[in-house]
């Protein structure tokens, strides 16, 4: 995923690379998010389903870089959860 992200980031100054909050094994992508953000890539971190995930992603992002954090609020509602943990 890192190699692909670095390649995609070269496509333009206005390109944000989409990185899911977890990989296909259900493991956190926070270490990858931290690395790519520190390298200066603009990221769109997606598939966030909880407040806990928002906090993890926020801590992983380089504060001086712009980023998009996409919370899937509709998906949270689909799970019948009434609160984000």
C-alpha cells in the first residue's frame, strides 16, 4: 500500500491519497498513515467508524500537513450503534 500511495501522490499537487483506517486483515493503518504523512503526502483517511479511530488517525497525522479524515457516519448508523466509542 505504501508503494502505491507514493506513486499516486506524484500525480498532482491537488491529489490526496486514500488510505483506509484498517487493512483487509482488520489491522490499524496508523503506522502507515504516520509514515506517509511525515513524508509529506496529502492523505484522505477513510472508512472511519468510531471516535476512537478518529483519535488514532488524528494522532498519526503530521500537524503541518493537510489531510482529510472521512468518518462514515451513515455506516455507523447502519450498525445500529447509537454512540461512537
